């Protein structure tokens, strides 16, 4: 059934806006070529988008051709302001950006583990407000939040998870109540995977597994171009995966004894100590600093032992999903780089008959914040670009 004229206009407008978002400023002629639409249709949509305050003339093109110069159109970046939060166990980082995703202000704040729920929420919310003010954003249109823990697939809310600070869940509810903005919350590992898909190591893959290696471990699953969350939002809780080499087995409320016991930050630090590796990089998380030092100094024994540990978890995932590609992300994956990824891939080839490429993540710990900003940006576009 053919689309109605209003639906066709909305589809064409959104297509043009997506091209302007991805390619930058374009002329009407370039939009005609890229969209395949007729010249009158492009002229109409340009007029509509200008009237809606979404695009404006940002320059001229055609200095090397005869006739009048062609107007160049671009999205009005300050049509909406966005914010992204990376909420960790003991810290929060905020970035405020425009509709094009350009960072306008950024700030971080440590939150002590002894801080009560209400003071912690107030500190995080105040940080967001200060950062928005610094960016000149009088009003935030959309806010993306990346946090550890499970997201309820039915409600989209952060679930109360054992072992995580209560202020995480309260912060989401507080921001939803106090801000005239759309607040979107997603698991941090899922957001990091989205960022690596859009901006990093998995840009050419529709199916891959992203393995987060930081304070804890987690996985995100991209299958056929779609992020898969599972029936309860828990797909990728690889820290609970029973693996050989631990002193016990995990329980429903504690991942000790699971893959976390081999690949979490504390386990990596203990492994490095046994190999006599030390690092003095206070700007890095401890495990990432040690892995970076091992790569720089050529500590092959430590890297082989770590690669063996990681390959146990990756082999289990590959046996079930056969993703063809695994990205080692987070601060540790980024620190290990191609050296660690190659060792994991080689070890994996000996464990599994399934061909699996292993890549190092490109974004490191910044992937969560980048993914949260992508979520905020898409939420704004869904509303503003709806036609």
C-alpha cells in the first residue's frame, strides 16, 4: 500500500536530516543525488525543515562553476541540548553536547562509597546542572544514562541489583522527576558496545560480542545488527559464567567463582603481582595500568596467562552464539590493545573449532559516555525529526 502524502513527507524529511547529520552540510543538489528524490520534492522538504527551525543556510558552494552559488544547508546544532552520564560505583561523569553531538562541557565527580543515597543523588544531579549551565544549555532535551546493573525490558527502568549502590536507581528517578527532559537509561556495557559499533572497532560488523573488561566484566550481544538484551535484560552477565580455574562456583547473588574471578580488576591485579609487574599510572584504573605496563615492557608470560583466562569466557560465548568477532573493550581491553587481542585469538583457536576474530576496543572507558550520548541524541532525533 503506497504511503500517504504526509507519511511520505515525514520519511523524506527524516532521510534528509539523517544525511545532514552523517555527512555534514549539503546543498539541495547533493541532497537530490543522495536521496534519489526529485528536485521539487527536495525543494519542498528544505523549505519545510527551515520553517521547522531544524536546518539553516550555513554557506555557499559553487565558486568554481558558472551561475549563482548553491546554498549549503546544515542542521541547527543548538536546536536541542543533550546530556550523557556515565554512572560508576564510586563516580559519575557528565558531558553536555549539542544536537550534532559536539561536546560543550564535561565534568567528573568522585562519590565516596560511604555517601548516603540522598547526598549522592544530590551531588550527581548538581554536577549535571552545573555542567549544563557551563555549556550554556538553558534546557536539556534528552539525557542518556549508562549504569551498571540490569534494565527491566518491560519498564525500561534500572532494576535494584545486589552489590550496586542504591543511589544509582534513585538518581534515575530523581532526574526523571526534576528535569523537563526525556531520560533514557541503559546498561553501561550495552552502551559501550553501541559506541564501538558506531564509532569504534565493530563499525563493519553486524554480529559481534563486546566484552567489557574494567572493574568488573560484562558482555553485550549484537546479533544481525540488533542489540539483544534477553528476556530479563540480563543477556551478557558473563561475570556469573562458571569457568575452570576458579576456587568455586558463582551463586545467584554473588559472581565470585565465576568468570569475574578470573577477569575482574582485582583478579588481574593479583595476577600481575604474581608476575612481579608494577605500574605507576594513577590516571588509569589499576588493572588497565598494569596491562598497559605489561604490553610496553614485553611481559609475555603475564599476557599469555591473562589471554588464557579471557579465552575461557570467550570460548563459552562463541560456542553458543558463533558471533565471528569479539571486541575486548573497557579500560583493560583498550590497554591490552592488539597485543592482548592477538594472544586471546590464538588461544581461542586452540579451544574452539569456530573461527572467531578478536579485536581490541578503540574507545576504552570513554565508550560508556559515548554510548550514552548516542542514546540521548537518538531520543532527541526521534522527536525532532518526526516530521
